[in-house]
C-alpha cells in the first residue's frame, strides 16, 4: 500500500498519504497508525488512486468497541 505522486509528469512513490487524501477517504488519524500507514504533512495534493487505496485499507480496520457508559464521579 504505497501512495504515489506525479513528479514532472512521471508517477513515483510518495513518502506518505496527504491530509486531503486521508480526509476524502473518511479515515481517522488513529486508524492511520493502526494500519501502519505513513502520513506526509508536506504534501497538499490528492490523487484518486491514493484515496481508493485508503478506502480499501479502511475496510480492514476493526471497529473500536464503544466505551461503556459509566456515571460521572462526583
């Protein structure tokens, strides 16, 4: 699961996924770490191929169990 970018008209391997790609795929930051994916804060572009990779990876993430409702301590 490697992200790609276009550099001078040539597609190459990126260092990580951009914030826009993560946002468009609907993945939370905690899930990125759980999946072992890299995040590149320097990138600002978004590529459809990378968003589809993230969406496929999000399907494999186990949903977190909801926290039990406990009364607030006084």
